[in-house]
C-alpha cells in the first residue's frame, strides 16, 4: 500500500526479510496443538497450503510472498490520488520512476 502512495523506491517501504510464517509459534509455546505455519510464493503452493489448512485442527498461518511491485490497478490508482491530495503535485510520488505501473 505504501508503494502505491509514496512510490516504488523509498527505503522505508522495504521490510526486512524475516520468517513471518513462524511468528504464531512464538505465541503458542504451551499449547497442545502447535500452529501450522506455511510460506508460499506461487499459486500452486497456495492451493496446497489451503488444502492443508482445511484439514488442520488448529491455528493456521499462511505467509504469501508476492512480487515487490504487485498491486491491484485500483490500489495503484487510489494510492496516486491519495498521495496527490496529501503531498500535492510536488510530493515524492511524482519523482522519476516512483509510480507503480
């Protein structure tokens, strides 16, 4: 969402790599059924993860890794309009190469 508002390349838009799929395990140390934590980056993997999730009797957490600049066209459009409203036409969203395409 931030890339759609402020642009592609601002460093604060880059979140450090981390194993987010294991986050629920931090909060479930003393439970009988450990959470099922999965990481997917392809559609086929997501389908398999959803199949696993439907038969798992416990908390399921699926981290879906998307391409860096992936966003719905409606989000790109709304983000640009919001940035223009907040920052005006001279804001960071209008720098060369900043807009999501």
